[in-house]
């Protein structure tokens, strides 16, 4: 059982599907293989399609205590339909994994279902199935009538690995990567690498960060001598980038999650940033604040993360429609609170990794109506689309789905 990669993958899948836990917090065994993780991500990525296919072929749903068998069949179906593993091996190994679960009785059932899927593979793959929850399908189709197919397609593939190069290092000659004009420090790797294989990674040569996220520090345009707040800063990618661009600025980085702030501290130490002060505090309160107004504020707001599903496929299972209104209310509360901490003439950059309009342009439209001292600054970038307020990027090969709006405080 120890070396059964399908059981290891199944345990991770069950933690998301049955226990509703985030995959980001899941602890794999130390020696977990890349193949195991690919089975986990793939099964979750296509969960809604696979679940429909398997459920239709079951004469009756399995009991609650046997839902691990249901998940095992989803894992088998993923291998047959979407992986490059030989079909006979996928079926044989998946069926025999029931023994490791102590459920030999399920072997004939799993074999029968997977054989049916193998037989129907061609017709199943010819059917359009976007593999998203119904509520999100409807929302994205409504918001993006011309682009929903691209969004769903991007959400169901593995995102490229993108680095942000530290200006203190020159590793271009040692990596095979594509440059992006709009994000000068970004490099999209031709093939994903383990950080162990990235030159000087542990000495601070780079940070793994999507190109969309790399635009935040550019848009803030930090200057030496400024007092800058990075709110909701974990894991510290944007914080450290601001520090790289303005090493003599003073940066306050706050987050409400002390555990995630440990990651921020680790990243700051690895990259050697000297001008960042970390504070554990909630962005919707002021009890952490010393009363000094900020020149600039970056609010990387809590959001639905619907723009980064290709990196976090468990979002499709864990996020609920009812979460959105709660998030919108929290974003509004944080925006209002942080606005009071900004100097007249200062700027606030609002960012989300969401593609939902009520979290983005509608949020900013409502803020501008409620705050007469706020003026929107045009974001003039060859990136995303100019919309009613701010710029919106939908997921594409080079960029995660992301939103930015820049606000100036008049005084």
C-alpha cells in the first residue's frame, strides 16, 4: 500500500471531495511522485465531467462509507479519458487498489464501470462537457458570452510555470523560457522545473509567480522613501516585488493569517529584502496601524480565485455560489477601511485573481459612488481588456485571470 501511487492520489482527492479541504493545505508523503500529483490535479480538474460519467453508470449510489470507492472510480476514469497511461494498466491498477482499501467486494464493480468507460471513450470525448459546477458555468457564460469557451478550456489545462527574476541575478542563460514584454521580470518556462533545478533559487534568484500577479508592483510604481502598505500580503510575492523595485521604501505587509505570514517571512529571507515589516492584522480593522498615512496601498483582496482555477482545480469543488456575496461584502469593508489610511494624493491599487464582475468592476463602481474623494486612474497596459472600471484579464496561455483598478485620493 505504501508504494501504491493511486492510493496516495486517492487520499488527496478524498480530502477535497469528501472532507472539503483545500488541496493547498494537503500534506503529501515526502517522496510523492510527479505522476501522483498529476493524477490528483487531473481528477479534480475534470471532476464534474467524471462524476457525471461514473454516476450514470452506477445502478445505485454508493453508501456514505464507500464514497472512497466512488472517488477511486473517478480516478480510474480520469486515467482512461485524459491521461497517457495505458488503458489496461489504468484499469488493472485502479481495480486492485480496492484491495488496499480493504474493499475486495468493490473490484468487480470498479472493473465493470471502467470497462464501460473504456468502451465508450470515443463518444464521451466527443461530447462537450466544460467540467465546472452549474452555478459557475452560468455566471461565466453570463459575464463572458464571447469568451466563456476559452475560460473553461484554460481552467481545464495545466498552467505554465512562470518565474519573476530577481534583478540582482542573471539566470536567463541557464533556463529555457519565454519573455513577456508587459512584465519585464517574467519568464514562462518551456517546461516546469522543480525549484531544486532552478539556478540559485535558494539564494534568491527568482520567485515563482504568474505574470498577471507581477503587474501589481509595476502599477503601484513604488519609489524610494515612500511608505507603502501591502494588505492581505501572503505569501509575499507582491510584497517582495515592491521591495525589489524600491529597496529604500518602507513597506508594511499585513495579513490576518499568522501561519501564512510564516511563508511571507521565509520568502523575504530567501530573497534578501531588508525594507519590509510584517504585521499580523486584519485589513478591515485599524488596531494594527500606527496612525501614519500611506503614500501607496496595494489591496490584493480576498476573492473567489476564479481566475486561477487552472492552478487550483479544487476551487471548482470548494467554492460555493453563496461565498461570492460574503466576499463582496468583505472586499467593500476592507476598501472603505484602507481608504482612510491613504494620504491625499496617494494611490490605492485594488487587485483580485477573480473574473467575476461583482468582485471587480462592480465593486469599484460602487466604491467610486460612495467616496467622492476617489478618482480612477487609467491603467494603460497591453494586458487584458479596458472595462467600465479597471482592466480585466481572462485566463490565457501567458496570464492567469486577474483584475486591477487604480484609485487616486483627491485632497
